[in-house]
């Protein structure tokens, strides 16, 4: 079981998720890098959609930097805790919770900590996001890195290696199963609306990192 699955499998409420992810130094450091990358790409006052916003950790940080942040989060318990964590921002209109429809127009969409790994396929999602992100805007996603060598000690990683090499993706056959993708597979799903502009880490750094950041530019 990898670190992500260990964490997620023991989470039953938004409050538990929040506590676990905020108390892990490693996750806090990765989140910090992701937020800095997103903020560095935004212009003054640009608006964001945090897709799969969880408990609103990132939304609160973006709102504090002057970016009105729409949040979409399908899980009730996550949303309930988000409403507590971002209470002041919601009251002040700096964080806006969306219901089932992504009814906003923004400069950027962020999807931090493996949100896109919950999708078996991204074609329909990127089509939908194309209607949300303005020209020149971007989608920044942090996804589980299928090449992470830290996972090589697990049987499931070795069992799925051939599928990864052949098809660029594989799926876990468990209740909490998440899908893993090679970056090229996500890039193909994002086209023609978005093009993969940047990926971090690259080269040898790729095998040492549980998460990979993918930046897609609206074309
Ligand atoms: C590991 S959590 C990350 C939450 C948050 N982005 C963060 O950085 O803490 C993954 C999130 O993806 C959300 N998610 C799962 N399926 C989704 C879907 N189809 N659309 C949007 N979000 C989804 C989950 O509800 C969960 O909040």
C-alpha cells in the first residue's frame, strides 16, 4: 500500500483528512511547492477554481493572496470541513463554493494532491475545464507519479509495471482504487484544449518524487 493509499484509506471525515495532511511535514512541503508554483503563474487578482478542493487548505491560501477562489468538492465530509476552515473567506465572498456544475470563468484551475487520479479518463474533464479556463489560462495538477521508486517495494507496483510501460496507465483493483498515469497519457486527454507546458520534477528527480506537477496551458 503506498503512502497516498495508507493516508486515504484511514480517512473517514474531512476533519481527519485535514489533520493528517496538515501534520505531515512531507505533505506540507509538497503543498507549499505546489502553492508557490500556482501563485507564481497567476497575475494580480486572477481568479481560480480549486477543483477537488478537499478541506479548503489551498483555497484559503489563494484567497489570502488576493485571488478569489471558487471551490468544487464532491465529498460531503470534505465540504463540511471546508466550510469551517474557510468560514471567514466564504462569508467575505473570497471563497465561493460551487455545487454540481462548474459555473465559473477563471484564469486558472488547480487540482492538488491526486484529484485527477480519481478519474479513469480525463477527456471529458478537460473538455469541461476548457469552458471554465479563459484563453491563456492554465490547469495545474499534482498527480501521483507512476514512476516513483519508493513504491517499487510494493507488489502492486511491480505487478502493474508492464501495463504502465505498454499503456502508460494502470488501475488499482481495490475499493479505494486510484488510477495512475504517465504524463503523456494525461497530455493526450487534455488536447486539443490544453497543451502540457511544464512538468516537475524532470529527469532523475522523477523517480524520487511521489507527486508530479503537470502544468497545462489553454490553447
Ligand atoms: C487527496 S484529496 C485532495 C484534496 C485537496 N485538493 C487538497 O489539496 O488537500 C483528493 C480529493 O479529490 C476529490 N475528488 C474525488 N473524485 C473527484 C471528482 N470526480 N471530481 C472532483 N474531485 C474529486 C476527493 O473528494 C478529495 O477531496
